[in-house]
């Protein structure tokens, strides 16, 4: 698990196991809300290992490479709606953290369902009011360099 702790954000006293507990808690909440299709497994004797089910599919980046403009627009709308649902759950349970969202951390399963596969949490100061805007801005910023010009235009229009 990655962790980025800055001395001025109030997280300097958290242990690694506490951070991992927060990750498990978020994953369990998202799984309960049917936003993730995998389960996690916590070992009793180890507070620093994160284990989850394997899910079969391709990254969103790979998936986007083979789509025409119409299919790209449809899948982009689905991804944005999915991320909005994830953010609703994060807000509901007060997980105001920066999620590392980019095209390789979202997977399209073999059945077409979308899952986040890398829920490493970056603990920074994120204000409640700007949480979703910051998360989407980072997602778009990290995504645009991998997309074609037409895909960029579609994504920003969606």
C-alpha cells in the first residue's frame, strides 16, 4: 500500500495498520453498495497486508483503445456515473481522501461492469466541499495524455 503523509495534514500519528484499516473499511463500504465486485480478506496476525479477490478484465485504458467515438462516449458516461456513485459513498462515510484515479486503476470486467482495482488512499487535506471536483480534476488530468484528440473532446463534453 502506498502512503503519502505530510506533516501538516494531521495524519503524522497514524500507524500503517490504521491506514490499512481505513482502506479495508472503504472497500467494504463500496462492496456493500455493489460498487466493487471483489471481496477483501484481512489476516488476523498481520496488520500490514491487504488481500483481495482477483477480477478478470482489462484496464479502462486498454478498453478505450478499441472503441469507436460512439462507444467511447457511452462507456465514458458509464465511468463518470460510476465514479459519482463511488464519491457519494465516500462522502456518506466521510472518506475525504484523494483516491488515485486514472485509466489503469479502473477495470472493465469481462461482463462489462466497472471496478476500481487500486484503492490506495493518499491522505491529504481535502475539503468536503471540493472533494468531488478535486477527484474528477485529477482523474481527467491523469487521463487526457493517453487519449486521442477525439476521445479528449468527447470526455470533456460528457
